[in-house]
């Protein structure tokens, strides 16, 4: 069972790469664009710190950790859950009909089988920068902090996965929410900064309702040693609840699916 | 003559409203960006009375006015053009007695109408919700200069994007270049932050390009950070850029068309 | 053994309603009204293993909706169905491995890359061993003459080639049941002939059950000994193609040849004059009165030759499609 799914994933990933290479110019353009965005933003943060030393109590190095953790979670989700971006089209063009009649989980096909190799190329500079920033962190943070950072980063990716599953469910249910995933992307924009900068209500929303804080700010805070154990437990529990709820929503949406006409 | 474009406008307006969820999504995304930028600057300002020569009120107004400008300036029809060229649907327009530029401009205006209304609503709600204070220009001439410069920069964007999208005639997939173009443009125009943040040399270099004239300078006119004479000069430079891009977009379009028909679509 | 059995299968859809014009658009932005439409209404059918059945009806009659319920894409509003021993909308993989659905306007082939890649994907999805895959693929490639199409990006294939590649992708796992929705749509005459020959051959070779919808009369007449007709979601006829005529046509055709000219107006009281050429006439006569009218014709007119025919099957099928 797992072996068959592994083979399906490999075959689909391989097909995605071939399809991307069929449009070299377009694909290359998007790659350059994404690198540009990363670079611009980093340059922006550095430029800001030419005029000030701290922001909401954080140093430039702290801000870099927040920004890079955001990119790590965000890009990993984009690489592996790319299929969601085509979810509405898969439903309206009828590809989803084929997913449903074949002996392979339709959620698996919809969400996880389009791999974006362009983003693999964009995550490399992020990893490199994380290496540079980590090297500048004060020595002796202890292995525990790094382990917690890794755990919470994966936890964040888990929450991202739940959100992607939820969006896939919406596409199946309504067949028209073309841009739901773009809302997620835009709201994710708020995660580029530590959530502490947001006003009271916004901060609570980002921690409890649309848990971008938990996804990207918490791992960074854990690394900087300013996340309490209670919030750590909350983060892990939230991920579990989100995954269960989104899966339930997905199953219900498929049950109500009305295949597009003709 | 004008009537068919008016009809295109009206139909497109209906279409935009009909796809209400798309519209909603577009706007929610925009709100997320202004909220985060708003708080970013607020946090940065902290207790400082001013930053980079912007008063607190001016800086936060920059973000809010920017949201309205984004809705009005950065809504082109480039993606439609790219799609229609690569699918070959473009041919069906070419045989009709309608100018493609005029037609898409009518569609674009419809989109702008809806988005502008939504942007005003959002900024209004935001002001009410978080008690933001907005800088309002004191003199009538500022309002006038600002309106004209926004109208010009909106057209400037339309023709610029049109030119970049026309590359699809040669590559049949200029989605990538268009994506890069839009990203670079939004940064260089000052959509995410006032360009004053950048080092002086970079600011000077950018001033040689059309980009700062699309958002950064118009907002500066609005915030009355420049003398009226300087504002008029900005309008002049905008006009020169607009003339250039109307010419360039038309030229590239013509070249592209002849290339397209030579290869038989 | 039964391959398909449905009992009172019914499906309702909700469709949004909008007033015309700009104001209607603004209104529907805030308040959308929904209307219930019954697409399939209490359809009960039984299809035996190995049968080749044509499923006919005008556009929007409910054919595709029925096929989608049979393949498990849609859950019915009410009613039951058992297909290959399974309830289709439970989507058990044991069921999915034994059937296939081909839709003429849709493709499961990846557009930018060769069809062979999609075939390989189906190999892993259906869990076919390399040996089975090679054997089945070889057979399909021969039968469908696909040798030259395998390593070309799908977008470069002609419509006919693409349809045949589509069939190959759907049949790699040797399904025992094949649901075909408009398999010859848009193909030229030669290609239609090839696809038909293939469907017939596949049915014979594998004892596969095939249910097909088509707007192409030749498909129906050539392939389907049995037809099911559906109209406005209701089952209208289910039986041999040959008997469709007597069920459907309420009249017969009388052709007469005269030895001198007869005016059309003089024949009008005997039936509807379809053709009138002076020395020849073709009349439509209500089924029950054929012999009486024929007798009158023979008595009252200088008839040299007279034949009584059923309405041609083409006309009947065409009438079903155009929903008259």
C-alpha cells in the first residue's frame, strides 16, 4: 500500500518535472521572479535596519530568523502541496472525475502529487541563509533548542498541510473558489514579521484562528528561547486538531461533490 | 463607436460582480497585506515622532493610500492577453471591428471600478476598526494634481503590461516574464515601502526608470511632501513616460501580430 | 450474472438563478436563489455481463448524470445501484480496478508530455505488474494502431490519435465494465469507424460489459443490439434496437406508384403526404389504420405498386436526439 503510493508519487513528480521543462522560458521566469522576491524582501529588512537598531524589541538577527523560518515553512508547503493551486481547475476541467474513479486516494492525487521543482531551487538560498544566520547566533544555545525548532517547523508544515486540505475541500464543494489558496498566500504574508508587531486583536486571530503565528513565529521564538512550554504544547495540539478537522471537511466535501456538467 | 466599448464595460462589470467569491478573495488578500504593512510601520515607528521624514500619520497613510492606488493602478489585462495569445483565441478578436486595446481597456476599467469601490470600503472599515488617522491634503490643488497623476500612472501601467504581455507572440508563454515584471515593478514603484528606505544611489537610479512615478511619487504628492511646482514636474515626466509606452506597446503589438500571422498562429 | 442493476435511481441538482442585467448581478451578489432540478428520475435498469448497450437521449436528458452515478462520481439523491457487485459511490478500490469511464470531451492524459507517461502512471495506480502492463499495452497499441503516438507530447496528437490513446489509458487494467460517454465525438468518419471496430472487438475478446452514450447514429446502429432511451431524466424505452421502431413510431410509411398522375390534395384524407411526384407518392399513416388506408388507396386510385414500410431507424434515433 505505502509502496504503491510512493511509486505513484515518484511517477507524478517525474511527470511534473517533464511538464515544467516543456515550458522552459515560463518556468525560468517564475524561478527568477521568486528569487527576486526573496532578495527584495531581505534587502528591504536590511535597509530598514540602517535607520533603526531594534524593531518591537527584536534585533536584525532576530528578524532574520523570523523571516527565514517563514520562508522555510512556506516554501516547503509550496513544494509538496503544489497540486492545491490547480484544485479548482482540476474540478472544473473534470480531472477530478478521473481522480475519483481510480483506485488511489483522490486527496492524495489532488494535494500531494504535483511537485514544484522550481521551489526546490528557491529553497536552496533560504537554507544557505539559514546556515549563515545560525552561525551568527550566540554559541551554546544547546541542542534542545535546535531540536525544538525542527519539531515546531514540521508542526508548522503540518498546519499548512491542513489548510491546503481544507482549501481542496472548498474547491470540490463549491467549484468556484478559485482564489482561496491565494487568500492563504496573502494572509501568510503577515507571517513575514513576528506576530508581536500586530495589535491585540490581530495577534490573537493569528495565534488562535488563522494560526500563522503558530506556523512560523513559534519555531523561531523557540529557537530564540522565548516560547513557553505551554505554548509549545498548544502548537502541537493545534496541528493535530487542524489535521483531523480538515480531513473530516474534505471527506464531507467529496460526498457532496457534484461533478461539473456534461 | 463609443457604444460598443461601453457595452464591453457593462458586461465586464456584471461578470466581475457575478464571480463574487473571486472578488472577495482578491480583496481579502489585499487587506492582509495592508494590515501587516500598517502594523509593521506602526511597530517600527514605536514612540518615534517621525521616520525618514514621514510623520507617523503620513507613514500610515502611505500604506492606506497605497491600497487604494494598487486597486486602481495595478489591474491590467496582461494575463488575459498572454492566455489568449497562447491559446490562439486572440485571432477571434482580430477579425472583429473593434480595437483590441480599446476593448481590453474597457474591460480593465470595469475591473478598476469594482476594485476601487472595494478598496475605499476596506480602508474605511480599517480606519473605523483600528482607529487609524488618515492624512488628508489641505489644498484643493493637491487633490487635483493627485487625481491626474493617478489617472496617468494607471494608463502607464496598462500600456507597460500590455507591452510585456505581447512578448507571448514570440514565446507563447510569457507568463514567466510577466510575473517577474509585475514583482519587480511593485517593489520599484514603492508598493511595499516608501522608496526613501533605500540608499540614495539606488533611489537616484530608480528615478531614471518609470516605476517610482506610478505609486511612490503620486503618494508623495498626496502627502504634500513636495512643492506644487515639483509635483507639476512629476506630472510632466509621467506624461513623457506614458507617451513612450503607448508608442512602444503599439509597436511591439504590431511586430508581434505580423510575426504571429507569419507563423500561421 | 448482472453487471449493472439500478432501482429507482434519482438525482437532483440545485442550480443558482439570476435575474438578467446589471441589477440582477448586484442582487445575486448578496442573495443567491437556488432551484431544484431533477436530472435523473427513478431509473431502473438491469444489464447482463458482456452486453453492449446504447444509452440514448437528447442533450440534458440525464445520460451523463446516470453514467456518473454508475461510476461512483455522484451520490444519488435516492435509489440504489449495484455495479459489478459493489455500490459504486462507496468507491471501493476492488470496484475501481474493474471498470473504466471514458468521456469524449475529457482527457486524463497529461497535455505537455507523451501519453506513455500517463500509461505508466496508470500502471502504478492500478498496481499492474510489469508483465501484465507490457502485455496489455502491447495488445492495445496493436488494436488501436498507436505505435507512432506514444512518445509524442499529447498536445501534438490529432483528435483521433488522442481519443485512441485515451481509450488505451482507460483499458490498460482490462476493466470488466466500460462506460463510454460520446466516444466518437468530433472524430472524422474513418476514425469513427476505427473506434467502433475497436469497441466491438474489445467487447467480444474480453466479454466486457459496455454501456455507451452517443449522438452518432452509426455508433448506435452498428454497435448496440440493445438500447435504453431516457428523456427528461425518465426511462422511456429499454429493449432491442429493432423494436425501438414499433414502440416509438406511431405511424408507418406507404409508398405507392400510379400509372397516371394523382394530385396530392386527393390523397390528403388517407394520411400525411410526405412526398408527391405525380406518378409517385409517399404517405405517413397512423399505425393502427395501415391496412384500411392501403385498401382505400388500392380501390380509389390507379395503383401499380404499393409497399408498406416501417419508419427508418435513423429517423427514430434522430428524433430521440432532437427531442421531438
